[in-house]
C-alpha cells in the first residue's frame, strides 16, 4: 500500500512533469535548429510553399527558441516557478497547437504545419495532466498532514 502511495505522490508527478518539459524542449529543438540553419530544406521537408525570403522561417525558429528558454525554470525548480508551469500550458502550448490546427483545417495551410500542433498538443496535454495530478496530490498530502 505504501509503495503505491509513493508512486503516486506529488514529488513523482513533479518529476514526470519535469521530464515532459525537457522532452518538449528537445522536440522544439528539432524544429529550431533546422528552421534557423536550414530553412529551405525544412520548408521543403514539410511540403510548405517556399518563401521568397527565408528570414521569416529563421525568425520563427528564433521565437520558438526564446519560448523554449522560458520552460527551463519550471523543469529545474517547479515549486518556485509553479505559475510559469501553468503558463507553459495556457497560453503557450495551447495557443501554439490551436493556431496551427486552425491554420490547416480552416485556412487551407499545408498539413506540414500539423507537426507543431502534434508537438504542442501532446506536450501541453500531458503536462496539464501532471499539473492537475500535482495539485490533487498536494491537497491530499496537506489533508493527511492536518489529520495527524
């Protein structure tokens, strides 16, 4: 019984959250590096219409790099940067996933943009689950401390 409680503690969920954040940053890097250094090849790989100026693809990569930097503090010190953890889901991952899904499905943009929807959507959803579990576990743990 105690082993199951340990496996389901807030500390374990925080560790899972941190791991997912690092995976999300690594996935972002798979877009950042090619967008910044090889924009023509990246655009062609996803079957996106070639740009007349590759600066826009590079800017997109640079902005994604900047956003990714803001995920690091929550992965390192969740307790201190808890608010930023929630901001990593709402608006960051949620808006990224929604924007590109809407662009593809409503505005006929190339399906290659769905890669961003898949990355942001999956990382956003799994980190949201972790955040909810952390909040639940911390409430239960606090309740247990009050009873003893």
